C-alpha cells in the first residue's frame, strides 16, 4: 500500500503558480477559485518567508510572482 504524500496549502499554491506561470496575486487567486485578489495575501506572505527559494517576486505595481525552478 502506498503512503499518501500530504502537501501544505503553501505547496499547493506554489504548484498552481508553476502551472499558470508569471502572474499577479489576483490572477493567482482566481486560478485557485477565489473571487478577489486579497484572499491569498497571508498565504503569499508565508510563502515569501518560508519558501523564498521557490518564488520570484517582481517589484513592480502590481507585483507579479513566478515559480523558481
């Protein structure tokens, strides 16, 4: 019997970002099924803090995010 590998919500969000490519927080949250862009604000802060090696943050307005291979 295979063991299931559980992912944190941050890892699920990073996987979705990898699928959609470079995008804003609004585009990213809409791809996850949310209606507003601010839904992922806290999750994005945690990703920047704990998974900073896996995300590229562009310092333009609006900020764009990209998955780093």
